[in-house]
C-alpha cells in the first residue's frame, strides 16, 4: 500500500469489501458534515483500518478506533468536533444505556429525532412513554 492510496485487492470478494467500506465511510463523513449526525459508527476490517483512518482524517474529520471490538473488525467512530470525543468517553464510562437520559444522549448523537427516541423509549417501557 502506498501512502494515502488504497490498493484494491485482486481477490474479488476482498475488493468488494473494500469498496463497501469506502462507500460507507464517505457516506458517514457526509452525514457528520451536514449535521445529520453528530457522530457515525461503523465496523471496519482490521486489514483496512490504516487507510480508513487516513481517509477520515484527510476528509477533515476525527475518528476513534476501538481495536478490541473483535478479532477481525474494529469499531470506528467518526465525528467532527473535538468535544464529541469527551461525549464518547462519558458514554463509555456509563456503559450500556439504562436510563431515559442514556438512551436520549446515545440516540441523539446518532442523529435520531426526538420523536423517534420517544417511540423507542416507549417500546422499551411496554408502550408507556
């Protein structure tokens, strides 16, 4: 691999996977850019993480990589503002969403509307808001 460039695999299935990753990451960068999402998250094959990180940074965004997600895939958070890293750290400390506030913050950061969050929380509570 040369610096800043993706060398597409000669293996058809691997090349398809690389193209899929490229498309998802660029789409998520666009969502963050337009404000549709405060952050976006995707899984990336560990073999692709270096060029994905370079691409995200090259597009002018920040990322956080969780290399402990699984043996083959890393979880990548894409965001624009430095303070979002602090929000992500706070969410990590709190663990899985348990309270109404946890669910609201988590879903809001992914761009869900207040109405969608209310519907989701209502379903969690057996139909009660």
